[in-house]
C-alpha cells in the first residue's frame, strides 16, 4: 500500500455508563486523529485529481489528516470480529440513530445514544472517519483536513457554479458554498462584473440576469444596536459570501457563476477511508509503532461492512466504481456494503472544485449537477445515448457484496429506477452479489424518533412511515451472506415486466382522486448533460450552465400504486401493509416557496378519512379507517400480522415485532393524525 498512517488517540472513556451489551460486554469510545501519508505518484491507489499538485513533505509524500471515532468492546475478543463503518453524512454520525433507534449525537457517550443496543449486542466495532474535505468545524462534525492544490507558487483558479434556494424571508447574504457548514471556494475578484448572477422560477425556466450593482461579494454582520433598540447591520466585503441588496425571494433558484481559487484535494477522502479501514482489518501497528486498538486483548477483525445514507450512500457507490475497494494489496476493503437512499447517484468528489455538501440533482433543487451520471447500475449495461459500456461493480476480486435500499422518495427525486433498469427503461437483472430493495411508500429521511407529523416547507404532512427495523434485518442478512454464503432474501423492487414500475402518465391515471391534493408534474427528469471534459478521466468540471445534449432523456419511472395510492411493489413496512393513510415519495412546496415544484427528497402522508360519514362528505374514494379496522386494537393486530409476515420473509427481525405493535397503540399518535375513540389525541 502506497499510503501510510499514524493513529493518535486523544480521548478514551466508557460508553453508556459502562453498561453491558450481551456477550460483547461493556463498550468504550475512542476519539482522535489519523495522520495519513499518500504517494503523489499514484502508485498503489486509483488516480486522485490534483494529488500531484499538493504540498509535499521532505520525503516527497502528501500529508493530510482526519478525525476518527471508534465504539468498541472494552474487551475486543468479546466482539464479533466485525467493523461497521458509518460514513457519516456531512460529517455527522448517523448509524446509531437508524440501527439502534437512538438519540442522535456527534458525541455518542450517554445511555440514550445506545438506543436499543442492536449494534453493540451484535458485537460490532462501530467506526467513523472524517472523509469530507470541504467541511468547516462545528457541532462535533468529523473533518478531513485536505491540502489545497496549487500550480507551483500560483493558486489554481477555475469557474464554479453554485445554486441557492432560500426558504426564509429576509435573507440578505449566503455563503458562496450555499451552506454554512461547507467551505466556500473564494472568489478571485470582488468585482461583480466578472461574475454572473441569475435567478429563475423553476429549474427549466429562462434565467433572469441580476444587475451587477444589485449584489456584491460581501457578508452581513449584525449586532444589538447601541441604544438597545433593534439591531445594527454592516455589509462587509468578503471573498466567501454573496450579498443581494434587496434580499433573496423565497423559492426562486439563484445561480452564481464566478472564478474561484484554491481547490482542495477532495479525492483523498476515498483514500483515507480505504487506508483507515484496511489498517483496522489487517495491521498490527501504525507508522509510528502504536498498536491497532482493535487488536488489543486478542481482538481480531474478520469482516468490514460500510453503511451510508443519501450523500454517503452515493459515496459508497463512487468508492466502489473508482476502484478504492482494493486496499492496494489485492484485498477487498469492505466485504459488504449497505448504500441507502442513494438513488442512481454517485459522488461529485474526485474532481477539481467539487462540491460535496450540495444536494444532488432533483426536480427543483440543484437539478443540474454531475452526481447522476452513467453508470447508474451495479450490473454492466450500455448507455444508449453515448454508446458507453460500464458498471459500478467491475472488479470481481475486490467488489463487495451489496444490499442497496431506496425509499419511494428516490424514485421521484433521485432517479432510482435507473438502478434496476437499463438506460432505455428496461428491467436490468442484478448481479448475483447484489440485492436491491425498494422500501415501498416511505420517505428519504425516516427518523425512528418522531413526536408528530410535520409539514416543514411542504404543502402536505411529511411521510411518517417507520422503516428502521429493516436496517437491522439487512445487516444480519449481509453478515450471514459474507460469513457463510447464506443468501439474503431476494431483491424486492418494482419492475417493468410486472407492471409495477411505470411512466408517470400511468401512475397519474391510477392514483386516487384525494380531495384537495395536488399531484406532481412527474419525477425528477434526467437529461444527458455536457459538463465539459469527461469527469471520470480528467476530473476537471466545466461548470458553466450545463449544456443539455439533444432532446432525448433517460427514462425515469415510478412505482405503480394500489387503490389507496400506496406503492404496490417493494418491501412494505408494517405501516404500509396496514395503512392509516396514503404514503407517497413526493411532496410539493408551499405556494410562496416554489408553487407546484416538489420538495426535494421529501414524501407525503395523506391521512385516510376517519369514518364512512367523513368519506362521504369529502368525496374521498379511499375506505375510511373505521371501515378497515373495528378499533385501535384491530389496527394493532393488523400491524402485528404485517410484521410477522416480514419476519418470515427475512426482511424484519423477530425482536422488532413487539416494537412495531407498541408503536401502533392508540392509532400510532406519533405518526398519524387519527381522531377516533381510543386515539390519544
């Protein structure tokens, strides 16, 4: 391996007050920093854009560093010999929220951060590493400290395009990156005449130029006024902020194109993950002679699995596609991976001036980004628009086992149908080493801990379907698959052949006419775009307004629905199999925030009528709740039956049945708006 590392442990303490977790016993938390050395010649690892332009040490290596965290058994020999790597979405630790139903924290240490203890009871070492090199410190985020590329003694410059959508009225300034936690690429010049700022109502609308004298590269500083009345405000020139003199209008898409400088070598994030996990799996000691903490007391690592959701699910797919799952010695880094809600995307990462924090292409938000680009599927296929042939899995010696999961929202917002079809929209058989699941009628973000249905910036209540029990069953299935070859349950996705994956026109014709509910125009389109040089060879993105190549688009299909409007195919969580509403993968923006456009990655919960009388009054075609279930106890019994069926099929663990039934008591008031006798509302 061409890269080397040294591990520095800064803090070590008991986790969850030292409580025991079954055979694994008590856990401890280790935090610190990893110092990496990378060979700029590229020997032993895939090409990393601009690595040859990074500063070097005296011995010719490139040095960089990352934060890390481990949760491990105090006695490693009592663990299961497996590393569970949580990629950490935008630097945030997420695995304990979704696998343990725990209270989320970037500093997990208290009993509430253990949740139901699932990962610990199984004996996993949970590992995190900062991989994202464009994050700023704050809120305990894990950081990758990536070097800045230069052209000798001169800064590297290039054209950058950023979009902004503001949902809070009165906003005057935003970071150039668009998000406070993300580092902005500084502008070369504060002269607005050398940049272009436009706005448009929808992604495909004509761009309206904003005059150069109506905006500036500046930030707005505020403080309490000297007389204690109101606030004082100052506009301060800044090479990292955009100031609009009259403020941003909510819902509109603002687009800035400017000349930026100082790109970080962000592709090192892939190399950091590769070398860190390979070290945990195979090394006895680090570069400076310190012991691998997972080898203490007879500990061993037999397998490593990766899980990522949304941004980090895309990161996993990109990591594999670019060849980083080979540890440099011909061994797989991850034996199995669980990319979740990645849709058809990969990362915009190993490129100059990449933007890792920005949301991927959706109908309204950041529609034109390079994250959804061929290949979309794990299986080999041909892009009929370009003639290119490729696959995400193409290195049999080091490719991992894959269980890829999407919610219904990814079919609407993130072009997930292209994971299971070819580029003409025909069913594409999956490799034997891949399982794909659509979690029917569920939403991109499905928290285990909710208090009540919320709308946020959407017109409808957000989708409340609970799905965290499916994560646990999938990890158990992946471990059996990687350990002894026991195959997991079959893929369960909508398909063209079965009539359950359809064009939006067919979906619209079968969706029930629910009173007062507007429907989306369709799923997020995917045009063939020209971003300049080939991203996968040069790594340099020309990010002027992207050019749509031709009139033909990739077909994006959506799940067909039943009479209630719920998805027919896929893994139906208990709440979908025994519904109290219609749960869909789309939602619409409120009129003042982009009327008619979808809210990215968000779904809807459309409550069923409570009674037959209410149904008749409103003209709702869906049977009422009391026409389906005699009372709250009957509803809970239906949830139990649905959960038990999933246990038999292998998509749910038996231990989660009673959790689902308990949540259903009193018409599941944390996730529904039912108003009936026996309801807690």
